[in-house]
C-alpha cells in the first residue's frame, strides 16, 4: 500500500512540472528560400536573427557605403526591434526575409 502511495505522489508531482522551456526551444532563423541573399553573420550579436547581408545580384542596388544591409525574418520581433532601435528602413522582401538598410552615421 505504501508503494502505491509513493508511486501516486510521484506521478502527481511529475504532472505538475511548471519548468520554463529550455533554450533549445529557441528557433534558428529560417534559411533564405532563394539565392537572393548572402547572410554573413548576426548583426547585433552572433545569435541575432537579423543578419548582416552581403552583395548579390539582388542586393547590389541596396548597398550603401554609409549604411549596413541587414535581413531579418519577415514579421519577427527581431525585425521590429531593429527598426525601433536603429532607424532601419525597409528596402525589399525575399524568401521569407525583409531587407533593411541601417544607417551607420
């Protein structure tokens, strides 16, 4: 009988686990679905979903020596914070990404 009581308490406690999701649940940014973008590295940090974007035939007309070209997953919180914090201006969309120009000066 005591064994059943201990087993029942263990099952009940396991069902009440309210632990926060692990960091493994954080989704990686999607890969572009075309060759339009060359993603170089995270813009604000190494794990930033917004990526510094290199030159391709698609991006060549958006490059500027006074601004960085940055691509973020379209509609993401990372994109919203980039616009709010860095005065980023949207210049294009492609393959699930929105491309921004971010002034350096």
